[in-house]
């Protein structure tokens, strides 16, 4: 029933009875008129407030979506699931301009694009989306940030950042923050890899962080850097904190974009999105390969740890997860025992001091292309992760490093997501495997046939999974379909 109609019906019925009662009173009782009029007025105000309360969104409705999204994968344990009163249960798929059609033949695809990596670098969705207050914020390698209606997928606004967007949009208090940059090395810096202790800068063209109005996409401020700004930052107490391609970790005032502090680490940070434990921000870098922890308030380096035998750029590409108890989990790639092979190694550290708690080699396999590590996810004392080297999914005891189960799947790099007894693994060929979290048994498989998944993590809001693909599509998939 319409709230206004509901009010009118009650008002007409009850006020009519009051007036009729007053008119029927003897003249000697007319003094009661004032009291009755007062009661009627009091009732009218009470009814008006009741109707307004009825029309306002309930608390559960207001909590249908997250209010903020302050880091990669929404939280430090990398399990972006939001159930709090949400009943979102939708299906839609939206492609950015030039997105690869599922109907394109393999031959036509190869003739036009050569390989899937080329496509991802042109218009792919390279990382996970964020979802805040009914809006899905989608970064794309085509230089644009898109804001979509979470229920319909309809475009609300878009913003041209003038370079590739490889970090998850961070949203806090009505502002969207996004970093732009690419993985290219200028020749003058590429040749420095051969020089010991050289400072190599990654990224060419425009490298910057942007702050945008979350409702309109209007630019609020921008902050330019010398190196790429691909990693996802952390928002903490009105600070935007991130490592980047020019060998620094930055702290900016989130409202104004003013530099608060900057610390030189020499390592360039590629796809290693930052995470946070209390007031400690953690990220990883390459050349040299180190894990870093800085004080979020001051920028002071708390500790740094050099993982032994780290292979290629895997340290700077890996995004650490951290448990509520303060255990940081990283995955790196180390050399294999035979030519053309490598091994995946999981490492757990104390977030407070960087002490290594345990290390575990997950297995060996062919050296994977690019982004050589999978992102870990932590849930109730268990690490769930994949490996692009072994092509397996794993459950690992957080405290001991003991492998609880493993399952052969397909090459994967994204963090899995867990809800109930199901853990969802997005993989390289576009198949999402649904596994039993207790034993790793495959429950079901799903493929939208519009691109594979690299570092893109899935997001679950209510009863819907939202995830982008390497071919430029964003899929909202009901969990009942998976």
C-alpha cells in the first residue's frame, strides 16, 4: 500500500469520528473542544512522523551494500563477501567498448589480437571491482573507470584516467580513488636492471592517483608520480597509502591529495596491492625483492624482509593477505629444479616484526607468464589460494603451513572467495570452480564464455557474484547459477 494513501485513509476516518463526537456534545461540555482539538493535533503529528519513518529506508535496506571499500578485496583477509541484509540476486553482463564477443572464432581472434594477453592489455578488466551503495566501480585497461548500477549493470558515469587502470577502486566517504599507470619500462630504465643497486622506475606516460565524486565521477583532485600507480591503495584515517613504480611508498591526505609523507624503498611495486594490520600497511616490491611494513601515520619503515631465491618479479606482483591475529601471508615464485620450471612458495610472517613463521613449497611446474603468484585469502584460520605454477587450489593451515587439501584445477592467480561451505576459484580459461571448503571436492563449474580470469578476484554481494574478465566483460552472476 502506498504510504501517502495509507496516511490519508487513517486521517479521514479518525478525524471524522473526532469531529462527529465533538458536534454531538452538549453546550455545557464545549470546554472539552480545546482538549479534543489538542488530541487531534497531537495525533496528526504522531501519525505524520510514523508515516515518514515508514517511508525512510530501513536499517537492513541501508545496509544492502557496503558503505565503503577501503582496500583491495574489501578487507585484509581478501574475502570480499557482503551478506549484511543484502538480497541482491541479479544476472547481467556488460562489456566495455571493444570487448571480445563470445561468438568470435579462435582463428579470427588469433588473427586480430595474437594472444589473450594482448586483449587484456587493451580492454581487459585486470583486477577486482568494488561495490559501494549500489554502484559497481570497474577499472579497465582501456584507461577508463566505469560506475555501473549494481542491479541492472547500466552505466552511471565513466572517467578517462589517461592510462591503464590495474588497481581496485577504493571508495570512502563519497570519494572514489583510483591509480593509473602501465607496466612498461622506458629504455633508459630497462638497461639499469644490469646495474647492481640501480634505481629502476616502472611506468611511462601519465602516472597518477585520482579522487572522484562517487556519485558523478567529477574530478576532485589528482596527484602525479614519476612511476606507475597500478597497485590498489589502502584508505586509513583520511590517508591514502600506496607503493608504486618509482621506488616509494606514499601517504596522501585523502580529502585534498596533499602529500603527507613519502618513504624511499628503491623497489618498484607492480601489482602488489597494499593491505593493513591495525596501523601497519604492508606491500611488496621488486628490484630488490622485499616485503615491506610501514607505519600508516608517519610513513616510518617498521620492517622489511627479503624472501630467499625469489624469482623474477613475483614479489612485487603478489598482494599480501593478513589475518585478524596479525599473520601476513605471501606467495612467491622460486626457481625450479629443472630448466623452464619454477616452484610456488607460501610464506607466513608476523605483521608486527616481519619474523618468518613458516614457509611451504606448494609444488613445481612450468614457469607461468606474467603475474607469477596467486593471491591468498584467509578465512577462520585457513588459507585458501591457488598457484599459477602447479595449477592447483589449496587449503593451508594458517598457523602451521600444513596443506590440508589440494585440487588440480587450471592456472589461477586471483584470490578465491568463500561463502558458507563453498569456495569459488576463478581460473585462467574462464571456468569458476566451486569447491567444498572442507575437502576440496568439486561441487560444480561455471563458464560465461566471455574471457578468462587473471588476478581478478570475485566479489559476492548478497546472492550475486560480480567479476570482470580479461576480454573486457563484467558479469553479475546469481550464486544459484554457479
